[in-house]
C-alpha cells in the first residue's frame, strides 16, 4: 500500500505520512502480540479486530487521497472506522472489568 500511494504524496506530507504509517503499523503489530497474552480470547480478538479495522479504514483514506477515489469509499471508511473503535473500546472495557 505504502509503495502504491507514495507517488501521490506531496513532498511536504511525506514525513508525516511515513511517521503515521509506521505508528499505525506498530499499533496493529502490538494488537497481534496481545493474541498470545494472558487475556481471554474474546478480549484479544476484539483488540486485534478493532486494530485491523481501524488500519483498513486509514488505508482506504490514504488510497482515496493519494491514488484515486473508490466507489462507496466514505461508507466503507466510516463502517471500518466505527467497527475498529468499537472493538478497541469493548476490549478496554473488558480489561478494566466492565
């Protein structure tokens, strides 16, 4: 994805795009590491699914901004974003004992 969008990234945005791509990739990697942790499966799957959905949401935004718009992009983006937020929020609530 990163190589595919790079041509469309304006020179002034290249640094922030690299930084954000690294940050969100670390977030997803961290979510996968949680799968091997001590929490119950429903918590770790919620965290991982939330992180992946959030990542896909941002990937779709990047593709649309730096390559070309896709049909129903806004609907798909919002669905992935809110599914991601829900997964992360539920996992945080369960970890906190709620």
